[in-house]
């Protein structure tokens, strides 16, 4: 049987890579104006969001019993970073999903820049949070 700690370690890296590749695909869509890259970014973001939720839930179980001492402080930082990353990812996915549902195909340059900016902020905050808490 796999423990919650091992499950979290196995789950956490896959969504990170999906979200980074999704961001790169969104950047390629912005530069090359190809719908394929925009669609790929959408699906990668949705899959990355589902993976983020599952790794967050697995991490909540894995962190049980580690509230004391130095490890407890590191776990608290790790949990805060995970919460920020979770909500930023969900928010970004919700915006993309709303656009897909309402079939708002002519987003224009301003919206594309906004999406890229939101993705950059999300990735920077994610990296900042994981760099502080990855030493656990």
C-alpha cells in the first residue's frame, strides 16, 4: 500500500510540468497565432488543475502529524504555498473554461496579454512557494 507521503510526492510533479508546458503553449499561441497552441494550452491547464487539486488533497493527508518544531514551520510554509498555487490555478482554469463555454473566440490582443500575465504571475508564485518549501 502506498502511503499518503509517497502518493503526494508522486502526484505533485506531474501537474507542475503540465502547467509549465501549458504556459509555453499559450505563449506560442500568442506569438504564432495558431489555434492548436491555444487548444493545447487549454487542455494542459485543465489537466494540470485536476492534478493540482489531487496533489493538494494528497499533501493534506501527508502532512498530518508534522505540526511540531522546525518541520512544522516548513510544513506551514509549504501548505501556504500550495494553497496559493491551488487557488491561482483554479482561478486561471475557471477563466479559460468560461471563455470556452461562452465560445468567445475573438479574444483580441488585450485578452491574450491578460492571460499571459495571469499565467506568468501564477508560475512565479508557484516557483516562489515551492522554492521555499521544497527543502522538506
